């Protein structure tokens, strides 16, 4: 099937061609003309159409290439985000383990410190008790007049030592209880 335009339409199209405006697309395949000037317009229009199609094809290829790059970049971003989430989880796990280890270490050090305080307090108490008892026994053995005074002092000192030892142990137990209650 072929199409022929009236001469007036052909003239209008030729005038538009002088301004750079041409018909495009499949209609150019079916147009025929008896006029040489319109036939030359059709040839120019076909050339322009071919150039425009090539430009569109290049733009389409560029867009497709960009889309491929964007898809690849998106995939890489997703992979990196996944790795980052995994690393963050590992860091949080490591933090939890470190906090647990630190807490255990603090409790161990605290327990050792309390043990040392109790040990030294007991050493002082026992040492003082032994010394005062030895002095009391020595005074009793010598039958000196100060035996009653040393006996009273010995009794008072033992009372003080016993009271202090319970005070130290009570204070340590109270601090330990308060720390355990704070954590709960």
C-alpha cells in the first residue's frame, strides 16, 4: 500500500523541511510522490529519521548500561550492608562477652580483696589476743600487783577485738549485700 499526498500538503511539508521539521516513522515507508522536490523531502526525512533512531538507540543503550551498573552497585551495597550487619552483631556479641568477663574479674578481685581484709583483720585480732594473753599469763605468773589491772585490760581488749572483728565482717557482708541488691 502506498500513500500520495495532495500537492498543497506536499508543499507545506517541504516548507517545514526547510525549517528542519520532517515526518518520522513508518509513514515514510509508504509515501510516494511524483514531484521531485517532495521526493527529495522524503529522502531527507528518511535520513533524519534514521539519524534520530540511531541517537535514540544510543541513548537507550547508555541507559541500559547505566541500569546494569546501578543494579550491580545496588547488589554490592546490599552485600556490604549485610557484612556490616554481621560485623555489628559480632561486635555486640564481643561487647557482651567482654562485659561479662569484666564483671567476673571484678567479682573475683572483690572477693579476693574481701578475703584479704578478713584474713588481715583476723591476724591482727589473733595476734593481739595472743600478745595480751601472754602478758596476762606472765603477770599472773609473776604475781604482781598489776595482775588485776592486766586482767581487766585483757578482758576489755578481748571484748573490743571481738566487737571489731564482727564489725569488720558485718561491714563487708553489708557492702556485698548492697551491691548484689543494686544489680537486681
